[in-house]
């Protein structure tokens, strides 16, 4: 069932995530699904659980501490592969619903706080290693790096021909060089 939910999400986004679409994907009845998902909100919550599980379970790049580790962490977010593109389509698609629902809003806010917390040690290490100036504002740099990555995600999702993986990587490298300058 989770695979069917994921396939519908990746293909149609949250707007197309309905009990009927998931049932069709499973070649099952909507009545069967209502035993598991009594409402659209329950289905959306399950879909976000799947996205979180897949995000947590994906392979991550290993790198030396500092800017190399920050680069690796940001590369892990970019839509550089078909799977990463599907994952990003799901997350970006969830934003509208998260902005309009207090429970989903709280959940998404916590997810972003967690992501920035995972980026923070990389920026701290870059300062400690002299890769970034000693006066670097850690929190601002973390927020800027997260915002840059998500901006690049959006550009690549909406204009993949203009933002292929090689260009995304080159832009990220230029951004990191700018932080160090």
C-alpha cells in the first residue's frame, strides 16, 4: 500500500493524492483503503511518513568535516537523480497543505529545524578549520545554505533542462566558494 501511495505522490503530487487514485494504483477498491485511511488527511499524513522514512533511509555522501561535509549534505538534497527528483517533488508538493494545516505546519517546521541542526556542525567545523572566516555567523550561514539549496531545488524541478545535475553541482560549488571568500 505504501508503494502505491508513493507512486501516486511521485507522479501526481499531493493534489492528485486521493483514495481513488491510490486504490486504482493498487487495483483495489476505495472501500478497502478507507479501512486504513478514513480521511484525506490520514492519507496525507501517511504519505509524509513515507517521505520522511525514505529521506532518512537514503544513502548519504561521506566527506571530510567542514565545507566538504556541508557540500555533501547539500548535494544530498538536490534533485540530481530520478529518485532525488521524485523525493523533491513530493516534499515541494507537501508545502501547500503544510501551510494550511496547523498540525502539518508544526510537523514541517520541526523537519526544517532538524535539517538546519544537521547542517550546523558542518558550518561550525568549517569555521574551526579556517575554511570560513572566524566572524562567520553560524546560524545565518546555515539558514543561507538551506535557502540556497531549496531555491536550487525549485529551479531544477521547474526547469530541469536549464538546471541539469552538472549545473546544479557547479552552482553549489560557486555558492560555497562565495561563503569562503
